[in-house]
C-alpha cells in the first residue's frame, strides 16, 4: 500500500528510532488553543456562580437579621437596615436596594415586618462577565411577626 502516511508500513507500526510524522508536531498546541477558551469560560462561570450564590445567601441572611432585629423592638428601622447592609458582601453593598415594610404598625399584635432586598446580578458579583449577557435580578425577602414589647 503506497498511500500510507505513517512510517514503517501499512499496518501503522513504527520501527525503533522512528519519530512521529512532522505533520503532527503542532497538533497538541492547536488542541490546547481550542480548549483553553472553553475551559477558562467554564472556570469563570463556576467562580461567578459561586459569588452569586454567596451574595444571595448573604442577602437572605441580612434580610432575616434586619426583620428580626426590628421585630423584637431592639432598634429603629434605620438601624436595622444599616445593620443589614453591614452583613452584605462589600462588592454589592452599595448596589442592593433594601426596604422595610410593616403591615400594621399601629397594632403590634397583627404587625408583620417584611424586609426586601434586590440587586442586579451583574452588581452581585465582582466578576460580572457572564451575568452581563442576560440581565436578571436577585431578590431576597424575609417576614417576621412583631413581638410584643416586654411589660414587667
């Protein structure tokens, strides 16, 4: 078989001391060049998803803490929201919208305090590479019934 491109014969076996053909010398570099963008995008996506998940978890914890702090009559609304902002990650602290709503502020027996937080996903991560492609919003909410003031 005269059309064989491998040295050593038609069966593809190489003899001792024969090297690979010169046409394969750059194949590893070209495969590496094709895979690096894919793998780096995958790695960046994993890191970005992790920071988004962390931001959402911190938002949920901060909303619960602020609602609880206000519901037990420990602090004012402004102090509870400031304490909630202190819990949030530094890269998203200034971009997160925080609101506290009371259902019936005049009657502590029926009052339910709700803290809502929302932020664009691109602002919730320090990377913001993949989340810019599709705009969406992270939202966290926590509701707590107001506790009655302690009377001695």
